[in-house]
């Protein structure tokens, strides 16, 4: 469903990603881990065409997204959900309008159909009775859920979640991780998330990718990552697991 082949990216004169190659099969959940500044967000933004590779290719559902013009890219993006690291909710809109926004922008659904769909996804992310609240009235965990609802409201064959657990306590982190797994299964999405959270990544991801020094330091199932002999991976796991 997703293929990244030999991706190189420099930002300014700094290389950020070098020779990144991996695939994600349909229905998989992949977690991309690494230190702050490792390039996790930059990688995720390549998957939705917000960054374009200097070299290499990003193929989504058989289509090289670098070959698309803006209009074609928009169409592909309508099948993709993106949960931004900072949440990116509109502060001046209540929860209902935040979640309804993509439907109003990209579909010609009638108001009652929009309302039905918004309620359906808010239920799926376990949020009831908050439709008329504004983002600054919500806890961090609730904002992530609203962000997730907005990311999936158009239907997301590919779901990209940037640090869904950052800033949350251990219980909320586990809950949102489990929710991402539940939602991915319910909507049948192929999911790529980024995280610092090794334990929850082990918990929900079918495979993990650890990025260090612009490269993939390790990739595989939890068992394969735990057995890695790469010094950085061993140190990263020791620092991060409890
Ligand atoms: N738009 C940009 N222009 C220039 N440099 C950028 C841009 N976005 C990111 N970078 C640089 O790319 C590198 C990787 O950043 P990125 O945000 O992907 O890290 P990250 O792994 O997501 O970190 P964190 O865990 O803190 O979210 C950093 O050195 C950052 O300064
Ligand atoms: Mg990031």
C-alpha cells in the first residue's frame, strides 16, 4: 500500500533522511521511532506529499505521488488522514465544526449527512457530548481524539499519526494507542505513526522502524527490534522501555 524507495532529503544544507526504503502492507500499523530531530515528522510529511524527495520515490497505492500535479495530489490526500503533531485544530471552531471541516471542503454532503458522519466518527474515537466545546476547553488527550476524528472523517485508506501520545500521561498514552489500533481496524486503514513511545509502539504496531543519523537503524517486529545488535537501537530501547 505504501512504498518508500531510496528517499533522500536535505533541508537547508543539512541532510535529514538518507536512503530510506521500506514498504507498508495493507492493514499494517508501522511505528517510526527515533530521537527528537531524527526526521520522523519530515518522513511522515513525505508520505502525504507535503515534502517532496530530493531523490527516491514515495508510492501510495501504486501511484508515485511525486508525479502528480496539485489537483491529483489533493485527490490522493482525500483518502489519507493526517493527525498533526501539534493537533492543528482550529481554535475558533468548536469540535463539531473542526471535524465537519473536511466534509464541507471536499464533499457535497447535505448538512444532516455531515452531522451524521461527524457524530459517527466522534463516537468511534469515544468522544460524546463535546461537539460544542472549543479546543481550549479540552484536555490534551481529548484534542488528540478530535484530531483523529478529523483525520478519518473523509475515510482514510492511509492514516498518518504524528506523535499521537506526546504530552499525554501513561494511561492516556496507552488509551490513544489502543484507540488508533481500534480505529485502524474499524476503518481498514494502513497506518504509519511516529513516536518516542517504545512500549506503546510494541503494543500496537506490527513493525517498527528506528531512524538514527538520517538512516534506518533497525526495522522489524517487536521481537526483531528487541534482538537487534545495533548499538544505537540497544541504547534507545534501554533509555525508553520500562
Ligand atoms: N520546514 C523545515 N525547514 C528546514 N528544516 C526543517 C524543516 N522541518 C524540519 N526540519 C529539520 O529537519 C530535522 C528533522 O525534523 P523533524 O521534525 O522531522 O524531527 P522529528 O524526528 O519529528 O523530531 P520530534 O521528535 O522532536 O518531533 C530537524 O533538524 C529539523 O530542524
Ligand atoms: Mg516530529
